[in-house]
C-alpha cells in the first residue's frame, strides 16, 4: 500500500500509509515511538493494527457500517508535499471526501483534511472535518494512537485522576482515584472530559515520558487487550500486548454537530519529554 515519509531537521521522521491516512511510524533520533504490530494486515480492507488509525464518523460499533467508522479503511489522497512552517516544523496534508461507498453507509457530504506535522520532539496530527453538504450532521471521532512502550508493567499513565470513566470491560461508571495508573489487565475505559495533558511515563529511560496534549478532543480512551484477547486477535502477536498502550484522544462521549458549511479541527500533540523535568 502506498506510504509516504518525511523528516525534519531535528532527527524526526514520520511515515503515513495512505490507507486510512494511518501514521504507522514516528521516529525520533532513531527511536520508534509508535507501536505497529508485526502481524498487522496491509490488505486494503482491514484497519492497520498500530500507529494512529483515524476513527470517523463513529467511535465503537456502528449500525450503519464497520466498527470505528470508515475513515481508517478508506484510501486517502496526499494533497501536499512536505511543507515548512515556523520553527522548523514540517507538515504534510491528506484528504478524504465522501463518495458512493461512504454515502451508502452515511449519506452526508464531508471533507476530511488531515495534517501531520513534525516539530522538535513533537508529532502533531490534526483532523479538520468540513461539512460540505447542505444539512447538519453529527459524528464522533478519535485518534486511535498506539504508543510503543518498552514494558507495559513498567509504564504508568498520569493525568486522569478525578475523571469519570466508563469501563467497557466490567461495566459501570466510576471516578478515577489514582494519580498513577499501571495497566495490568484487559483495559478498555473511556475517560470523559479530561482536562490537561496525559503523560505516559516509562521507568526504562529509552523512551522516557511522552506527553499528549489535545485540542477539541475532550475524552481519552485507554485500551490494552491484555494476554487472552491479544491471543484471539489475528493481527496482534500473542506477546505484543506488553509493548503497546493505546491512549486515544477523542470526541466520543457526546457527538459533535456541524452545520452546513461549518468545519472543526481536532488535534493532538505527542511530545517527547525525554531528559526533561516533567510535571505530572
Ligand atoms: O479492533 P478495533 O476495531 O481496532 O478496536 C480496538 C479497540 O478500540 C478502542 O480502544 C475501543 O475502546 C476498544 O473497545 C476496541 O477493542
């Protein structure tokens, strides 16, 4: 499948697969920060198991089409070459518009513009949804980011304390009472209206702390299928659950409404804080 890569001047490189406009790799100084399964399927049909699949127009199961919508399983267009912005930033743009196939599932006219930007120590991904039709529509969306971790047992998540979450594994709504979360089981929780950044901290210092900042993506889904579910997934190797953690910035707890002609941008910044003092 067609992929495109670009670099900046501070040792970062990103690769985007036009299938789903899925960012599949983000390297900084030779170190890979995103997880992509060894068993990921690149067949033009199934969403890529890793990187940053784009969820649109529906997070989760969908009556009108496939789970997590169609954006991650459509072929996108690359609409620009790598272009240079302020402070050494390098960006590339991708687009997806409604077609016969999308209208059969979701009869709306839209344009998605996705801008992937490398900045110093930072990857920004920004999805702009345009309503190009003449009626209002609503949707949910999410950047389904698979972070690479060296060892899930030595990884903790910070920034969710006090947030309400729904637990998709055990059911129910709860309030997170932990400042530091260690994932050690099948974990699938939707944290709602999370203020401020979320930090992924690794005791092993190669990857260090990674900070996720979000714009118009109020919710954070945390997912790791753990051992048993991983074994049942054909596109994830049995032991790979220890090498990944999905921290997904989304607008999923209440649908976003766009009127005819309106547009809205949803973005995240993944910031490498290695070697820096991090306030959790
Ligand atoms: O297997 P997929 O369709 O890619 O979904 C992978 C996962 O995505 C999100 O994290 C959901 O909260 C999970 O419930 C789901 O299992």
